[in-house]
C-alpha cells in the first residue's frame, strides 16, 4: 500500500475511508455509497477540502474551535510540551506543571466559589465523572439514597453510557439499552415546538416547574442533582424563555439538590460571557467543560467543582475514579495557550460587544424569510425553525428532518457549514468570526434558504 497523503485523489481516499473507518453518528453503508467529504486544512473560519473548495465553517467544527483554525501558538505549545514531558499521569499523588497551571487558570476564570477542577478527556467523560461525583458526594454526607439525577428530553450530555443516559436523545437510548437506572427526564423548554397555546412566559414557567413535580414524585430525599445546558446545543440551539433558569434555580435551592450546568458548548465565550451560567445568572455547583476549553486543538474536558462539593469529596477518602488522560500534559498546555489567546485578544469581550450583536441583528431578520418561523440566537449560537406555516408553528407533513436535511445539503454546496437538527437550521461559528465573514455567512444562508424554499414548494412540502 502506498503512503496515504493529501495528494491522493479524493475518490481513493473516500474508498479507503469507507473500507476501514467506522464513523460516529453515521451510517457506514450510506458513507460507502456517497463518500465522506475529506477535509484537508483550515485557517480562521475557513476549511479547505480535498478538492480545494473553501467552506465557511459556521459550526466551529463541533461547536469547539472558538479561536478559529490555524493558530501556530497552540501547535508550538503542544510541540514544546511533547518534547519536555509528553505524558505523565495525575494518579497516585503525582502531578505536573501543565495540569497545575491549567487548574489555577480555570479557578481564576470561573465564577466565584469555583476553585477546583477534575480533568477528563472529553465532555462525555466529564459528565460520567459528574454522575459518580454527585452520588459519592451525597453518600459522604450520609444520604446515600440520593441517587436520582434529573435531566431533560432532547438535552445532550455526551455519548458514553452514562452521559448518553443523562442526555435525552431517544434515538440514542434506543441503541444499547439506555438510560441507566436512576436518571429521570423532564420536558425541554422548546417553546416553538412544544409551547402550544401558551405564551413563552407561561411555557417557561411550566417547563421549569416540571422539575419540582418530578422531585416531589420521586421524593426529594432521593434526588441528587439536576443537569442542563444553559442553551441546548445539539438539541437544536434551544434558547430557553427568560424566566426558565431563575425558576430552575429556585427549585434546586429550595430542595437542596445539586445543580450541574453543562457548559461544554456554552463555556469559554460562546454566549458572550466566559460561561453560560454567567449569561443566565445560574449558580451551579458543578460545570462540565470541554470543547472550547482547548478550541478543539487537543482533546480535554473536565468538571469545575464548587468549594462546598470539593470540600466534601476531598474529605471522603479516596475518590476511586479517574482517566489515564485526566489532565494530560499536552492537552493541558494547549488549553492553557488557548485561554491565554482568548483572554489577551479580548475575544469574549469582542463577541459580547461587537460581533454577537451584529450577527444577532442579521440572524433575527431571517425570520422574515417565507420558510422561517423562528430565528433564535444567543451570543454565537443561532437557530432557525423551518415551517410550512408560521402562525400555527406547524411542522412539515414530510418526515421530520426532510426539509432541514435538504437545507443543510444546499448550505454545504454553497460553501457554508450550517447544520440541521430535524427541521431546525443551526450555527455556532468560531468566536473570531469578523463582521465581513458574518455578512458572507448570512449571504450564503439566505441563498440556501431560498433554494430550499423553492424546492419545498415544488415538492409540496409547504402545505401546512
Ligand atoms: C459535545 C457535548 C458533550 C460531549 O462532549 P464530547 O467531548 O463529545 O464527549 C457534552 N455536553 C454537551 C453540552 C455537548 O455539547
């Protein structure tokens, strides 16, 4: 076999890929037929594929490349660290400078009262840590019966057995006999799809109060924690009604249950603050982090843990948990360099004050498009609900996702990575996107919506 390089014809790369590489969230048979798109290189917000075609990545990879592609500083940090100490673990009373420096930096950036981090290799692993950690916490406090974790339908917390159980994706639960015991799901705050005749306010309250109902049904003495994403990402960028989180907070406080904010997407500037919890004034006990922590340049995740919980865990003997790559020195060095750039270049401030407001104005104007019923945006994450009938917020009669998938395909052809979740179009661009690039994003999105609308009409999908 010749060495496989970027210079091979795309079709050959695709054939090899299909022959040996099983992809996440894909059908192998379909991939073998269609061929995966081969990405070759990237710079800023632009990807280049194996055919030399440039694409604006309005998803920042998988919501993670916050500082954009092609920052040599991160490559240099990884190189230096690999030469000096490529690996050592943090088990059994050992540590190293990258893990020390990154945990100190995270304590500095996190809201007050967060001075500890437990590292993992990804968001999924971090949420698995959280399951064990909160149950261990309550056991250490003499309440071992507090085991139930309440989460939300259509929430996303990862793909491992534990984190997928926390998640509320039924299509994931169907494979692998999930969820694990003692996870309870309540409904999501998606007003557009599920609000019926209620106002957004009434609905926000009703959905938050489902938490209280669940706690009372299960028995408050059995509930360990509630987990939620400040803004649901993979569920379709569901921006909750303004009164939702304050009510969730009130209920968690009232029953004394732990609140876990899954900040894997919202963290590190995506909502225009360092954490989504700050944007929504949530006071969590634990925050899950990953993705933007290293801008995706190296795999790393973790749980930021508030002082009270950390104190209990630290005084409850050994925590029998950890990953070979917890606090991996190369990933930690890369993350540290990423945070330095985010901070020194004031990228989060620029998002909040300049680029997010600019994008918001243009994105929200898309609600006037004949195919769009709702245009939601928070910071640098946005969604469009496609509908055949704006007033009634009706779904399409075609199977869910038919129109959304077509929209995504048009968007990719038009040089824009915009994803679909069912019939919602979503974006989450790198935080460094400029106003000119936002103009280009919107222009390509509009073209794609126009083409999708014309097609949907001709296919008869616009009949409500
Ligand atoms: C992506 C994601 C995860 C899982 O992170 P991985 O690094 O893919 O394991 C967890 N929670 C949220 C909110 C996510 O978006």
